C-alpha cells in the first residue's frame, strides 16, 4: 500500500506521516529531507553562493550524491547523519531553488520509487500524489493557515536554539510556498483524488484520528 501525503511547508505532514507509519507498520519516507540533503551537499561544496546555484556543476555531481536514511529515520549524506543541519534556516532558504531543478527531481523521484519497492510506505512531500505515486491507494493533501504554520515552525526552531524571529520564519515559509506552487517542474498542487485536510484548528491527536480512519477505510 502506498500513502501519499502532500502539502504546504511546515503544515505537519511529516508528523502525521510518521504517526501513520508507526501505527500501521509501514516505512516512512521524508522526501523533503532528500531535497534538503542535496541542498546541504551543494552548500558544503561551493555550488550555492549567495543564493545562486551553479547548475552545471550540480548536474554533473547529482548522480553521485549519496542521499539516504538511517534506521532511525535520520537523513544521511554519504553515510553521515546530517538530520540536524538540513533543518537549519540556511538550508531552508536555499532548498526550494534546488528542488525546482528538473535533473534534481528526476534523480530523487527515481530514488523514492526504488526505496518503496519492497514495502508499504507513507511518503510525504509535494509531488507524491501527482508524480511519484499517481496510483497511490490513499492521497492526503495537508494544509493550515500560514500564520499557524509559521508559529509552529518558529517554536520548533527556538526549541533547537536557532536565533530567529517569527517574521523571518513567516517570510521564509511564504517564499517557499510561492516557489513550490509556481515552479515549472512538478509544482505543489492537490491531486484531484486527494483528500484535503486543513489542520489549522486541530490538535495532533484529532488530525491523526481523521487520517487513521482514512487509511483503515482504504485497507478495507
Ligand atoms: O517538506 P520540506 O519543507 O522538508 O521540503 C523542503 C523543500 O523541498 C520544499 O521547499 C519543497 C521541496 N520538496 C519538493 O519539491 N518535493 C518533495 N517531494 C518534497 C519537498
């Protein structure tokens, strides 16, 4: 069974996907982490300078970038646990531009399908229901009001000790929404057959309850 969870930045997709994967014993795949890992690689190797990407250089390297996950779900770059680094605001600022590149998406989508070959998966991202698994048994499109999403993200970053302001986080989030929904290649869009879940006024438990019932229904 394939469950596709798409939606806007910081709307709680990955929390929901992880809960579902744990509950049903499915594999969880965080595709945003994969685009973040490619972004971190690019930043470390001087392929992104002042927000501008050396596309030719990245294209020549892309198939050799070792993007993966550890058993605990942490993202890895060439075997190194880079989970914490990829969540930084620096990576967040650059990731939408990297994720808009056609050759990057092609490589990641191939890898995502390969990772899902042998098990039931819950995959979250932006194009899972539209591109990666258009035939997924269940598609959920998650969203929430942007101020609500920014507040959640701000609280998360503060808890990790990052120095930032609510306004910076809100602007970054709106910028990412804009880039994700307007890019030429595989933009964020709700699949026709996806179920819309606006969690602005829901607790995590309420959201999980709704989604769990959807999965159970599909299984039956
Ligand atoms: O879900 P996230 O915030 O970690 O995603 C990081 C970025 O990667 C975000 O700007 C959108 C992009 N992304 C994408 O284009 N396609 C996906 N399947 C997952 C994420």
